[in-house]
C-alpha cells in the first residue's frame, strides 16, 4: 500500500518502522519542532528523526484546518493514512481522501479510555487489562469503527512507562494485520458502544497531585500511572516532592503524616500507609529514598501535601 504516516512521539516510531519494512511509506506528517531541555534548543519530533534518517519526505503543517494540506494529499495520493499519536484532529477532507481511509492506532481497548492519556489513566484507575485498538477514523474523538485489538495484562507493579513499552511491542503487529485485512477485505468494522466509553483527559499538575485522603492502593496506582512522566507529587514543607515508586505497608497516623524513616519514607493515608522507595525533592536528583534519607533529616510527624 501507499501509506502516508502521521505521528509524533516515540510510541509512533515503532509503528513507522514496521510500516517502512512492509509498505511504501510515501511521506511522514508530524508536529512542528519544539524547544527542549534546559537550553531550550529546537528538537525534532522522534518520528521526524527516523524519517530524515531514511530519506522519507517530512511535512510539519501548523494547521490542517485551512485546506492547504490537500495539495500534499494530491501530490502523494496515499491509499491509506496511518495515524499514531499525531496530536492534531484531522478534518473531514483528510479523513475522506484515501481509498482505505485513515487508520488510527489508539492505546486502549476502545470504547474505553478515549482521549489524550489512556496509558496513564488505565493504571491510575486500577485496570487489569489494556491494549491497543486500530480504528477507522471519523470526525469524532476516538469514536470511529473498531477494526482489530491486541491485549496487554497490567501487572501489580507496572508503570505507565512499562505499559508504553508493551504497546510499542504489540502495536506494529496489530497495525500490519489491520492493513493486510483491509486490503483483502477480511475485516468487518465494529461500531463502538458509546455507553461504555470514558474520557482519558490530558494530564495536568493537579491530576498528578497525591491526595493523602485516598487509600494506599489508589495512591500507589497514581504513582505508577504517572511514572515516569509527569510524575505524582506532593509537598514537603515548602518544596515539591516527586514520587516515582512506592509500596503498600502497615502503619497508622494522620493522612499524609510521615510515620517512618528507617527503611524508606513511610507515610500514613486513608486506611493504612505507603512506603516511598524512589523520590526527587525539588532542586535535587532523583534517587532511592534510602539514599535520600541519609542526607536529609525528615521529621516524623510532618504532614506532606500541606500548602500544595
């Protein structure tokens, strides 16, 4: 197939690599370059880096709404457009252009977890199974007909970063099977049941804040779901404290109270306690909690999260 590929971050790169091996990728469309790091130097999106390395034409339109992108479509005449975490909503003239339409690889088992951050929210919400879904795009937000799925088991300790890596493993196979099935006419699209959907909203600083009135399991799920980015956080005195990993333990105290510093940082919450094993205090490096406590005198009885 003649494929136009639309995608931006690392999760899209694995799909692009598999497409290049199996199909004729005529061009890549990605987000514009953005400043990155402390120096704020302009950086290419990961998809662009791969495309340039392989001498594939790259387009980075500021918008698709004005219709100017039709010239690019007419130039390459793709049979299908594959979309993986592109980051822009496609207008109808783009969706309707290719023979086989626009095929999106979405990082959840639709119709659940439509939206921007399904990988994080499935873990935060304590789901045991997730996966990827290919779908025939329409003008709605992740509402198109479902094509194929691939499942991933979520273990008790899996982080969002680890789930992302699992998706990178299975997404290329599901995508190639989808394109092969569409070309042969062997896939029957399935409508989504809107009543089963929920929205995986964009992540904000507020959504990453630890609520110490929650149960130990809910707090652990938040920490796992926000690891490695944007990271669950709380407040220690006047400084932000990022929490990367923790485990459920026993203990009693006020919600948010530091009740132990002998073996990691133990904090009480609603119905028990958690033991923080990896953290980063504002202005310091990320480190194991045991190492952190050797150099910092945290006070038993301090309440985390105050004035956050």
